[in-house]
């Protein structure tokens, strides 16, 4: 659920940046199988702050499936975009444990959803 909250924060932050260049938009980056980062303007000065890295807890072999890195970047309209600002389909992000998988689906303009797997 922390990952879903990170996506929501990125989407909300980008929504405040009307017409800003893509490098100034908020994003979540899945770095590797154990960590992701959130890059937003947390202090409200108009500049994206240094990324806040979250490392997954070492519980039940919890990990994120690749390939890596995965960028989930929003524009001010709440759409997923690539580094050039072109609208793209957001990747599914799959979390796996020794007991099963769950996926996070992020819809353009909507709230991210957790899809529980096997």
C-alpha cells in the first residue's frame, strides 16, 4: 500500500505543475527488486526534491518483479508520460512473496489499484 500512496503523491504533485517541463514533473522510479523512489516537490518551492528511497521490508521474500528501472511519471493532467512527455500506458508493477503475487495497476487520471493474485 505504501507504493500506491507514493503513486498518488506523484500524481497530485504533478497536477500542481501546470505546463511545467517534463523533468519538473513528479515520478516514482522502481529502482530494483527491493527499492523504489518518489520524486516530488515536498517543500513547495517549485523544484523536484531529491528522491525519497523506500526499501521493501525483508518479509516473506517480498520483492518487485523486473525489468528495471521502471518509471511512472505523470504530467499535470494526470496522464502517464515518458521522458519526452508523450502519453504512455503505465506498466503493471508486480510484487511477489513466497506465498503469491499482487500487482499495482495505475490508471491514467485515476487512482492506482491493487490486484491481488495467487
